C-alpha cells in the first residue's frame, strides 16, 4: 500500500481550446494516463543519453573508406550514420553523443552541434582506436544514468521505447545491461540465451548452424557498466559481456514484432542496404 509520501499531487490549468484538443487526442476518460505517458517521454529525453560508435576504419570498404568513414557512406539521400540519429529522435532521445576517431573531421563537419533543432549533439574523440568497450569508457563522464549504445554502421527500426521498458524491468531483477538480440542464420557472434528468464548465459564465436541468437549491436547500460571495463582499449563483446554473463547481469531483448536490421559491415551488406532503400524498406 502506498503511503501519502509516495504520491504527489499537482494542479494544472488549461485553456478551453487546449483542453478540448487534449480530450480529442487522448480520448474521454484517458486524459490522466495520456498525460503521465507524455511526461515520461519528455523526462526520458532529458535523462536517457545515447552514444553512437562511429570510430571504426571500415577496412572492408577500402579503397572507398581511405577518404570517407564507412558510417558516412550514403544510402539514399543521407549517410548511414544519420539513420541511427533519426532513430533516437523518433523515440525522443535527444541527448546524443558521437564517438569518433578515424577521419573524424568528416563526421564533425556534417553533424555539427547545431545539426538539428531540439537535439543536443556532441562529439567525443578517440586519439587512437579504443575498441567498443574503450569507446564507452571514454564517454564515462557524460553518463550518470541509463544510456543507449549503438553501432554507427547499423540501420534498424527497432522500437527503442519498448527496449527501454524491458531494460527497466530487468534492472528490478538485478541486471545492469540489456542487448538487442535477433535470430539469424548461423552467423558469428552467437549467443546462448535463457528465454524464460531473458538472461544471456554465454557468447560464442559461432559454429552452430540454422537459426541462432546473435548480438544485434544495440545496448542499454546502467552506469555500473563502467566498473566492468578494466582496460582503456577493450571490446564489449570479448572483454566485458563474458564477465557480465558470469555475474548474471546481462539480459537479452527479443522484439515482439519483426524489425528491419542491417549491419552494414561489408560491400555486400551495403549493396543490400541500397536495394532495401530502392524497395521502400527504409521508409520509417
């Protein structure tokens, strides 16, 4: 039973026209829940940060990536990186940091701090390649609460709001990290997953055939994650996640509905991205 100190009441006055619009949008009898949800979304935009990892050299794209970072290669009328930024904006996550390294000036020039109204966009530079975990550690001072990390060479329309909701539930079970996982055909980076408890139990380099669980490159972390990054140059997949699995702190989220997902880490995947764009599959 909630005590009186758990509940705070606040009175808000609306103009007649605003109230009528609110009722029309929310529906009669649903204004309270609608307003609570809207306030949660607005608060989340200011408290949940996002980090996009875009410091890789894109060696599989050479010679093109000698002069252009892989995340800046275009698909349609915008670079790959912009799809990630747009995803965060659609879910009202507007405090975005870009972890840049190789040819960072190309990214900084197009995605300046004044890139988009309503979005706080900042750059965190790497003097040398730090790996995925090192890049996260390099951004430690920017995150004091829940934050999202995403590979910059990834295009997806995953529902980040649902992913965040799942993560909050996992925190109550003792988790500090959540990974978006998907089923794919015998790929590398395979995961052993306990579906009943939603816990990831092991990472493997591959080997199993048929549909397997794989790391999809989107993560949600609590600040406690920094205690598990022991080296400045290190990998989330190889150095950090195996420790979290042993401590039973790592959870996996499988989307309820099919999503678009393409990790553009090869010319073949880049060609697929263009084909999907021309087929209208990236209109989200």
